[in-house]
C-alpha cells in the first residue's frame, strides 16, 4: 500500500473497491491484489479501502495501448 500525502486528499473523489472493480471490469479480489501489490494506491478506512479516482484513471492511462 502506497501512503498518500494529506494534501492529496483535499479535493479528491474516493471510490470503493466495488466501484473500482466495476470501472475496471474485474473482480473485487483483483482490485485487492492490485492494492497489495502496490499498483493502485489506496487509503485504509476502518476495515475497507478507498481509492482516489485520479489514481484509477492514471492506472488505466498507463496501461492504454492503441490497436493497429
């Protein structure tokens, strides 16, 4: 899990693991694996995780390839 600076949270929109899984079209367990592998930064809130929407967008953008 990658720690985030306090100022990064000020205007961020946070998503649940289930919301991220729906966006990525993967299972919740895959999102948990990405978090523990350090590929997706997350914030622990109680027993659950929250992920910044910007971090999810960056993750998708970094893996985008054009066909052709």
